[in-house]
């Protein structure tokens, strides 16, 4: 007794067939049956799985076709044969063939990858930091005891920590990439999804802001831990993992020492590449290359701006403001609904005003001649008859405008108001600069109470300094964008919290040493 098989299997042919939906539903029943450890299915079992909406003839034909393509294996069903007529009647038991099972696995992986949205995993950042802290302990202990080749770090603990670290980091990077791709598709919404988008954008912006804050904090911590592990010695840890992995992958005897060493070198090169990838993801290079974490944070901030811009466009559209894209879509609809070419040409001239240059005002004689013998618009100027125009247009290049001239509006009051406002703002800025100029290093706690103008300037200076400071640096020196203020900010070890009281509220944070120098007088003296 032989099974019905096809030597030239085509397990993906059903995806482009006419009844592709039915074929996918039938194969899905076999996948579920395999998950329940059910080997064979009869046609009536498949029909029962599909429900009342499927026809028995269609299901039987689909099973036969799938067996011919190689997705299913058909074996004669002799379990219920009681008569000679039953024996000669074609009855089959069906199961997934190896080709069909492989095709279903490939289709499942494809559908999962296409539908994957990804996520910004703040928890993964915490896990990576915790695993790096554990690795730092191992590296520090090995460095303190002077561990050499004969006394390496604990192989099992080191290898498991590195494997868990790589798995968590790979998942974080892949999910972040998938999420940003799905986020771009979310922003490019359709008009029918406007209400859904408006309800979703608040949660999405909150989600992005929370991840940006976690990435800024945890990213700096991870970068610092990576630097500390490298100082303590990361190479012994990678060598331990490489030797353990090479031995586990391909056990060899003493006679094959060269092959064992080659496998260990390949494993070590792979681990060094993984560590470099982790380091590049969180640590920026000195040559100006930004880390992937910083680029991801910039992309998330840009996504928030794009979301807010999209919401603004939606509000403007709902308020009835002009939308060029909507106008062009409406105009395209009018062109599609034009009854003939003449109407379409008339609509074109009306909408865009693109007509020949003979629309200029001419003399009555030229107008009479053009009415009697019209000149086609496609006629070149060299072949067209001479056009007589008004002497005023030829002499001055323009016509005198009809009607009374426009009334001149007196803007002196508005200009005076703007001048007073600019002078008041300049005075406030100068006073704030003078108040914040420390004249030497001081702590944030000694700044005293700040008014609104001083607080705004202080936040700008503090933000510029924190943005310019590297994760592994304790001190930063930077200048404002106009080059008139110099800020020196230094971290105080184990600094207590400080409260800066302002008229707009209270700012709380760790205390720092700060020095603010006004460079404007020096620049003016140098210019003189």
C-alpha cells in the first residue's frame, strides 16, 4: 500500500490560486491538529473544523489539490472498510507532508514578521544594566585576585550572564527598530482613521516621552558600566565564554588541538563583535559618531514633533482652513467627472490660468482680426502674426490702475508698542544675565530665589550644559549659542538634593558646582 505523493512538490502554489482563502483555512486545520498531536484527518473531520459555511465538495476538492501540490500526504483509509464496494471506493486519510509542514512554518514566520509592531522596552534597559552590574562584580573580583589562565572567572556564571545580556540587547534593538517602523506607518494615517488617530496620539506621546526619559537615564548608566567593565578587563570574560562555547559546540581530543584553538578564536571574535555592538549602541565615539541610543532618542523626539504637526494639520482641516492637498484631490475628481475633453481643457484654463500671451490688452484692430481669424495656442511666436498692443504698455511696461489709490495705514502706534516691548525684554534679559553671573564657582543652593526671567535663562543654561556633558564626564564647559555666556558645571559626589525657589515653582535636583561668566564685556573690549 503506497501513499499518494508528488515528487515535484509546490507547497506555495496555493497562495496564488483562485481559492487561496479556502486552501489556507484547510491547512490551518491540519496545523491545529498537529499541535494537538493528531496525525491524520478525514475529509469529514476537516469539514467539521471549518464549520457550516464550507461545502463538502469544495473541501474534498481542496484536499485533493493540496495533496497534488505536496502540502498534504494522502493515505488510503482502510480502517472503516466492511464490504468489497467500500474497499474499491476512494477514501483517504490526510496529514501534513514534510514540504507542507515546512511551508506552514515559513508562512507563519513571514506573517509574524510583517505584523510585528515592536515595542520600546524600558524593562530591557533595566535588565541590561542589572546584568552589566553583575558582570562588573565578576570582572572586579577577577582583577583583584589577579586571575590568570589557570584561575579564570566562573565559566558557567560568566557565560550565562553574557548570553542573557546579548539576548536582551538583541531583543531591545530589534523591537525598537520594528516599533519606529510601525510608528512611521501610524503617522501616515488615512482620512478614515482620523478619529482613531486623535484618540491614540495622547497615549502614544506619553509612551514615547516615558521611554525617552528611561533611555536618557538608563543609557548613561549602561555606558558608564560598560566603561568600568572595560577598565576592569572585559577580555578575560569574553575568553571564558568563548572557550566554554567552543568546547560545548565541538568537543575534540588532544590530537585535534589546532582545530580546538581555531574554534576558540572564532568564538572569541564573535563575542568581541557582540560586545562592540553593545558598546556602540550606548556609547558615542570621540570622532563625532553618535550612539544608536542617542539616535533612537532623536528619532523618538522627531516622531513626537511629527505627531503634533499631524494633529495641527487635522485641526486646521476641521476648522475649514485651506488645504492644498485636499484642493488638488477635489480638482482631480472634477477632471475625472468631466464629460469630454473640451470641458476638461476649460477646467484646466479656469483652475490654473495658463493661457497664451495673447490675453494681453491689445488695440481694437488686433482684437477684431483675432476674432475673425483666431490663432491656435500652439502657434510659435515666430510664425504668428504681429500683435498690436497699447502704446502705454509698450512704453511703461504696465497699465495705470483704475480706481482710487489705497489708503495709507498709520503703523506708528504699533511700531512704538513693539519698540517698548523689545526694550523691556532686553532690560529683563540684561538684568537676568547680571543676576546669574556668579563671578566664580558656587553651588546651586547659593543661587537664591529667582524671578521668572532669571529662571528661564537659568533653565536654558542648565539644559545646554547637561546636553553637552558626556555620560562618563564629571565636568563640562560650554557656551551659549550666541557666545556671550560661559557655563562651567561640575558634579558633586554624593550631593544632597537642592531646592531652587522661583516665582513659577520649586526646582529640585542634585546639587552641582556652577560658574556662569558673562563674555559680552570682554568681547566688546576686544572689539575696541
